[in-house]
């Protein structure tokens, strides 16, 4: 995404002003960690369990149905793609009346090595599916307000570049050429980023509260600064200086626009980041406590539990045991 810049004289020495939401999206990364291409003969139905990583599905041949965790049915046509950003449980099926069975683990592995080959006389659906990992915690505001299911064909009505990516994926999957699996995997990464960008630009009216706060001329730069450096030793006075206001004026404006105090919001973002450090980076709790400026590991653990709901040791143990 190109930064939204103010018009400046050609001889101006002033740096271009970048929209705070653009800055935050530039730091958002979604990397594919495993993919699978499968041909499924009708009738078929598989249930996908909830997971910490995002799900991605692309319909390369025929069509199918998706049932969300809330029970809603969504029809996916040929060349359609969906992203489930929080990895919610769901069902993919050839028809809503098919009986779903758990997806066997052998069907979902590294870059489509587990292909189910199509019998010459069979009809069915060709699916390209993947697990993708955000660099943000699942409770990060931008992930929390995303829809449970984001469908590419809905968003492409506002952004035709999405259609070109869908066409390119379909062509590569059908080609079976050397290196096609790697190209499709990279296209999937780009497509999911495009889906998210299109949603932010065109379909995020239901999330107007937080989006509007990020785009607010006074509060937006403050939020961008917090998200860019959550481990910085921020003070209310320091955040107020970004806005160019007094502490009281800033605190009142922040609470009005964001819906909570700057101290509370900052604490939430820092604990979301801390959980990422524990789960993804395998960081030690004592090191995180020191990095975030806590006097002791115990005081950090209390703050973490108060916001996340569980002590950091629980996530540390889960990392060690793989549970």
C-alpha cells in the first residue's frame, strides 16, 4: 500500500506525512507456514478445528460450501478465496447436507506434498488450503475487529486487483508446472494481504470505532507510536507530547475517541506483545519483565494475568510441552 501523503511544494524540505493506519498496516505481516492442494470427490465434508494461526482456502475447481463457527453458510465459487484471520473452527463441504468428519492431519502438511490425485472419471472440488501466521497477537485490535470470515469475491467488487491475483492462483494450480507450488504459496501470501487491505479500505464500517480512532488526526499518531514501540517506556506526558496537548486534554480526548484510558490501552498492547514474545520467540518471562520496565517478574506476571486472563507461566509451559 502506498502511503497517503499530503501535497507538498516540489521544493519543500518537509517530510511527507504518512497516514497512521498505513504505518500500522506496514508492520502487519502474514506468513504462510503450511499449504496443501487436494482433490475431493463428491460427496465430501471436513471439519477444521480452531487454531492459533489463520486459515486460508482457495477453490481452484468446481465449488463448495463453508460453515462458520457461528453456523452461517457461505457458498464459495470457482476461483474464490476466504481468510479466517483468527483460525476459527469451520466446515468445508460439497453440500450443506453432507456429514463432516475431522480433517486427517496427513491431508494438511508442507507445501502440497499431500495431494489427493483425481481419478479420471471423478467430479469434485480442487482446494488449495493453508495455515498462515500473523506477527501480531490474536487479541491485537486490528485482528480482534476483523470479520470471522473474509471472502475475496466480496472485496474484489471494490478492488479489481484482487481478481487478477485470484486468476493467477487458479492458473498456477491448474498448470502443474515445475515450481508451481512455491509460486502459488507466495501468491497466497500476497492475496491474503490484499484481502486485509481491501477490508480496511472498503468494508470495515462495522469496525469504525477503532479504525476511526487510528485515522483521527490527533489520536491516530499516538496509537501508531504505541503500536510501533510497545516496549518503550511511555508516559502519559510523552504520549500527550505526540498529540501536542496537555496531559489532561490528551487523556480526556484519548478516552473519548478510543473508549478507554491511555494507560489501560497501552497496558493491553504491551501484554499482547508479551504473549507474542513468549509463544513465538520463546522468550524468558524474566527477560520480558525487564524489557517492559517492571521491577520484578512477579509484578509483571500479575499485570499479565489481569489483562490476558492467565499467568505468563501457562503460555511458557505450553511452549515447552507443545500443548
